């Protein structure tokens, strides 16, 4: 998509990943619901920018989501988005012991690229100008009721925007020097490969824990279909120098999946920590990876980003007609409070427990897995998995008390 860009918009959304798409979509839905967003019925104008078409494969993601979570955020889950249902998780300890957690219908493995494409088409149908061959390179401070968004691509220029929603990704620097999050806290390297020639149940995801696989993080296998799987890993930030992601990925493949066909390997970074920094200032809003909206241990971020984009749009719509920053502050605060209620408070507790979790020894994972493997699969629960791991090293109980503290 490459719609011609105007010189001025009410809203400019930077980044057409899950957060940016939901932001543009929800502004469009608000326009449609009110027969125009502002007084007099004229709809708000929206530009959605990205450096590339956001559905071009491969999408750097394991592509697993909660079914209920996705249903609550999009107007309709298209059947074509669903690659496979998720009926549980298989946990693999460093010595190869497998523990199966069964939860039929708990999630979906999605075709995220197709979901991106359909959501972009819907945002465009609702009035957004989508230009996906354009990279935003700078955002000015808020002056005279607007910010300037400079862009480059097949052509260069700038857009005057009454509101900017930054869903560009981790740490790109928009709003740098202002009192707003930058999405650059606890950034970790991740790699994934599309692999052919493995045997696996297509309705279970597999997660490998321990330093043998991925120090400070974990490795995974997420089926895409019966022939191709997404295999990858994320490395804890403090371990990234001693365990470079590419070498660790090569070692993991050689240990666990020797001789398979690797079709492609791609990498990126994940901002995995929670920060108390503001999510909005002077008509600039942050969402998704640009706001560290990622689970610090699971590194899940699709639904988190989508929720962040939705909440950013709601807050942006509330402040766009306000002049004084003091009038806008309650809406900035409400945006943060709603995010914290949805995901942030849980992420903060998980973030506090992340360091002791990363210290769990491989022997501890093996001991816990050995105990759980003797339990009938139908009696294995997530609580039992967690507590078994803790009881294998009692000192962890004290270290991880932060998971239940406020």
C-alpha cells in the first residue's frame, strides 16, 4: 500500500505492526461510530506509515496468542489467520525431559502477516492513508499545536501532525529528551528460523529452558503447519556477550535438531523490561515495543502491543481537541493506568522476578521436570510446574517473592 501523503494530518501513526494497526483501526472505528470524530461531523484524518509492507514474510515472531485476548481486540478473527489451535505446551528441560501441560483451546498459532494485511486493509477502508514505503526519521517537539514528522523513502518530506502515535519499535528515539518512554529498557537479542523436516504435534508449542539452550532466556518450537516450524531463541541481556545469539542458535540446532533443513534465519531485539516512564507527553503517545509493552519472561508482545495501540488511540482521541497540557494530563494518566491494569502491573511483578528466574540452574530444571514427568499429564498444571521448579531450589522462593509483592 502506498497512498499519497498529505502535508498535514490530525493523527500520524508511525509503525504498522500490531500496535500501530490497532491505533489506526480504532481511530477509524471512532470516526465511523460518530459519523466523524470532531465537532461538525468531519472525520479525523489519519496517516499510517511504515518502512515496508507489514505483511511481507517473514514476520519476526513466534505468532502465538490467546484466543480470548485476540477476540477482545479485533472486530473479527478471520479463519484464514489461524494456522493451528494451541492445546497446550511441552516444556523441555536441559537433559531433554519433557513435561506436557494440556489446555485445549488455550490459544492460536496465527498467520501474523495475513492478519497485518487484513487489519491494514480495514484501517484503510475506514479512511487511513497507508504508506508502507516510507520511514519516519524524526519527530519534532510539540509547537504551535503540531509536531513535524520527517520521512524518507521513494520521496522525502515532512508532515504536520496534531497527534503522533509512535509504534515504531524499540528504541528508535522519537521523543528523545522528552519525559516519555523510549522502549530501550532491557533489550534482548532474539533469532528465529523457519525449519523443515521435523516431527512435532502441530497443536502444541514447545519451550526449552536452561542455560544449555538459551542463557537467561529460552528456546522454542512453534508449529506453522505440519511441514514447517518456527524454531528460535531469546538470550537474556546479561548473557548476550558470553552467549552471542547466532552462535547459541547454531549450537541449539546442532544439539536438538541436527540435520534438518533451515529455510531462513532472521533476528531482532525485544525490549523485555517494565519501566515507570510516561507513555504520553505533548500529543506524542507510545505503544507496543516503543513502550516496552512486552512480557519480561515469556517475551510475548502481540496482544500487549495491540492493547497498547487501542489504548493509545482512545487517549489520543480524548486530547486532540484540548489546548492546555494540564487538561491533557488526566488522559495521559488514564492511558497508563489502563495499560497497567491490562498488562503493566503483571509485567512489573514478572520483571522483578526475572533476575532470580534467570539464575535457575540447569540441574534445577532437570530435577523439577523429572518430578513432573512422573505425574499423569491430566494432573499437570501451570501452578504445579512453577511450584515444582521453586521447591527444587528453596532459596528461589525468597528471591522471587517480588512476583506477589506490590
